[in-house]
């Protein structure tokens, strides 16, 4: 991180190290993803930096079909080309994609602008019509849609 002062770099590194020790899925996440994987293609798509790779791989690999990690890809989630790359790589039709995530802009607004289906995951409270508070709620919606 060349643009940060030595003190800011040290603070950033300490913050990342602390964060890495706290990474774990929400209680319902692994069982619901395992259930969904039998019915859908499940992809983890994240704007990660390299230190987060190992804990994410350890927690999710084998439960999801694939992972798109921004530090390995050409485009970040805020780049419209990112969503085109996802479509080309995994799906033929925009209607086959349901983007679910906790970042309003990157996981809801930008996918919607790219003609994908999207839900905003808001664990603290629902403030948008197209949102869910838990993955259990997402699972119930998918069951109702069938």
C-alpha cells in the first residue's frame, strides 16, 4: 500500500490481522448454501484482498461451486465489466442469475443495472423492498417461487 504512511500501513495490517481471526460464516450459512448447491449454481463473489483468501477458501470451498475473488480477476465489483464477465463465465442468460449480498451498491444496485436479479441481504433490518434479512428468508422465497 504505497500511498499510506508507515503508521497507517501498520494500523491497516493490524486491522486486517484482527479481522482475519474473526472470519466465520453466520450460523445458517453453510447448511443453506449446501442445500442450494444441490439445486442451483452457487458462486461466492467478493472484493477481497489476498490475506482474506485462505479463510474464505477454508470456510466455503466444497460448499459452493466456484469463487470469484476480485484480487484474482481483472475487474472489481463496482466495474460494470465485472458483471459481464460473470455472465459469460457462468451463465448464458441474465435471468438465471440471482445476486445476493450485503453491499447495497455492489451486490444489489450494480447487478440490477446489469439486468440481473438481485436481493440486498440486510441482517440488521430490511429497508428495501427487494431485500432479505437472512439466508433462511432467501431459501423460503426460492421455495415459494417454484
